[in-house]
C-alpha cells in the first residue's frame, strides 16, 4: 500500500495495489487461501475477487483521506532533467561515501546533503511510510516524528490518525492497536527497486522511488491473503535539522511487469518469512 500527501495514498490493504493480481488459488478442503499450487490464470471465484478488490479500495480511501488538503504536489517544480542530468538512471555502485551516519529508531538517518544522500533518504522513507507499523498508533506517531519535516509533523499525525481509525482497522481485520487476530500476521513490506532524482535545488529535493511490495493478512482463514503490487512514490524532501525530511508525498501505480506463474506458498510460510527475514537500510 502506499500513501500520499495529495490524495494519492495507496490501496485498500494499506498500500494500494489497485491493479495487482492476487497470488491466491481457490481454497481447498484445508481452508488455506494461499494453497500450494500455482496461481490460476482464470476461474477465480467472484467472491474472492470482490473481497480483494474491496480491501484495496478501503486502503486507497484511507490514503486519500489522510492526504487531502496536503501540500504534496505530484508535479515537478520545474522542468525534468534530461537523460544526462541527475534524473537519468544510473547503476548503484560503491562511491566510497558512507550513505548514512546512524539510525533514528528503526529508520536510517544522517543522510548527506547530496544527490546520493537524497536518494537514500527517499528510499528508506518510502519503506517506513508503507510499513505495517504505520497502522499501529504508537509506532505511527514515532514514524511521523522521525520522517517528516518539523512543520509537517502535527498535521500529518492528525490526518493519519483520522485515516487509520479503529473502524478502518476493523475492516482490515485488525484491532484498535493495529494487530491481527490470534493466528494471523498482517504483512506490509515495501522494497525499493530504484530511485530517480527529479530535482535538487538548495534545501529541497524532488524524487521518485519505484517500489514493489507485499500486503495482506497471512493465516489459514484469511480473507485478504498476502499479495504483491508495484507502485511509484513521489517524495518532496526538505533539509531540516541536518537531515533530509519529508515535506510532501504522493503515489501512483506501476510500472508493473507481467506477473510470473510462481508457485504460491502456504500461509504459515509467509508468516514465518516475515518474522525471520528483517528489512534493509537502503542506500544509493
């Protein structure tokens, strides 16, 4: 799922894969929606499809609500750089420069006031803003304090609290604390595929982060099984307090590749993977 500062916050599960296909198969006798076979090309029951689409719609509505009246702008403040400029795609390669100096909680901090530093900040902040913790009140407040520019903190905290209300969490199968029911594991993982600097000028930077990710609830009786999606986050960063901070953001679907015919894993395997495999600090 993804959020945005101007009404482009992601989908129904919290991220927003409006067009992503589910990796589930029709449930068998064991009730495991994940199953162990390959994802069907066709024939998915209309009930399952409606449920998954409904969850996506809920998440998209929450993101739009959280970001209405925001200052994020999906358009660049100036002309986009040419292919040879800072916006051109470049391979990730060691530069000899340490990308970050430390961490603020679980989020990287201390990014350099350079093109590389801005891209590293954008990638790490995209991960934090679309994490499962953004649904938990305590963790959400900490993320907002760490990620956003000081002038944006109070406004974004109020809007996100309103968007992720108890009623909204209930629709996702989560309690008021953002936790899944016993035996279930809520998943929201974002993986940056690449970053692009659109504009860097003085104390401001405009960037795009192309992402893929997972979202949904892992569990044998889950009605919203974990699926994948692709989206691009646009972040406006501001240099504040000796670090890059988010001043505005938005999200759009894709670019998305053709889905592979991968063998789906069981719900217990997905839940264990989330517990056993930690995330990364992303650097450019």
